[in-house]
């Protein structure tokens, strides 16, 4: 987790705790259908990214299983499907994080920066989910 993201998570918890004088765990749930403050918007953007990331992990697992299955019936000189997918995913994650960090410069140092980063991560992650779903369909799922 990069510094703006960690700072955002800590900030949300601290601000909510200070504003209410109660521990964060006792807070009323934030309505992400209608966030009001910047802290709430950032929190909701983070939750959106986390949901997209959970979907990514699920579809990646399915794709990896399909790629391993593909490798299982290929001759040795043609194997490498699972390795190719793993390497692509390992390259994609830093790309996503760096692209979104760059996007955050639209509000560098401001309270909007973490929200922009989370929103970017959610958008790129959902796009990656679509790519992996297409791969799965092509592999017979």
C-alpha cells in the first residue's frame, strides 16, 4: 500500500473518531450511495476498489486454473500458459499502481488525491477483470 493510500485509511479512521468522540468501530455505517464529505467519498472510493480487487482475485484464480489445464495437455515445447498469465499479472499490478499514482497528481497534496487514486485503481481493476473474463470465455468458461 503506498503512502497516500495508507494516509487516507488512517485519516478516515482518525477523523471519524475525533468527530464523534467514539471509537471508529462504533460508527454508523457510511452511506456510499450518498457520501457527503471528502472523507466519506475517499472511504467509498477505497471500498469500491476493494470490491473490484476481490472480483479480480476471483476471476484471476479461474483464469490461472484454465491456463494450468491448458498447459496440462500441451506438449512440453508449447507449455507456458500459466507462467505467461502469472507474469502478465505481476507486471500489470505495478502498472496500475503507478498509473493511478500519476493520476493522483491532478490533486497532489490535497484531500482529493487519495480518492482519485482509489477511483483510478477501481476503474483499471474492473477493466482487468473484463480482460480476464474474456480470456476465460476463450478458454471455455
